[in-house]
């Protein structure tokens, strides 16, 4: 992982962040039927219940990630994406650990997520598995979908170093 990585709360006004979010959505729509794409667009990411973070190496955006609360102690990871130039450098892991710390800091006790079931999502599923997420049935407003998998993990009382292997 680059030593100069910084992760900040993002107000979604910067071009780099907006471009990475647009690339994320375009990538999802290029590989998945629209009815199975659950990534949030820019408007949805601006909802008050959503916290968006961006990771930077110097003045280059390396990743985005967000979580949205759906009740007082549960939240869903949304829109995790590492920029192409930074794949395989531990940026996704750093972003996930950051999201977990931030969620824990606002009283979130469990995180949930939906990701793809196909081969294009093996790296994402592997990251979440290593982070202690386990597979679960659809939650919230999700319905069963052969192109989606659902995962969850408890946060209470853990630090990132205690579970990442």
C-alpha cells in the first residue's frame, strides 16, 4: 500500500471523485443487467444517511467507498471502487478498514453488503471474506438474485487488526 495514502470524508464536489463514481457505475452496468445493479449513483450518494470517503495518493484519487445507515446500529457498505491504477496495492482493504472504523465510531454494530456473484467479483468477495464477512440471505429491500450475494459482519468490540488475515 502506498505510504502516502490518505482517506477523507468526501463532499462529492470534486471531479476526480465524480469520475471514479461514474466509472464504477459504468463498469457495473457493462457487466450486469440493470435490474441487478445496486450501486448508488451520485444523487443517491448525496443522501444524508450516506457517508462517502475517498482515498488519495498525493493528488490522485485511488478509491471511493461509502456506507449508508438503515437503522440506528446497522449500515450497508456501498459503492466500493479502487481506481484501475491502484488495484492490487491494498487500497481496497484500507478503505474497508476505514469504513468499519467510521461506522463503529457512529454506533454501527453490524455491516451488511451486496456484491456480485460472478467471476468479475471474486476479488471483492475474497476481500470481504478475509475481513470477516459471512454470507447471509438478502436483507432490507433486496430480493434473491442469482447475480448477487449478500454478506454481513458484526463490528462491536473489534479492531481491524484483530480480524484481517
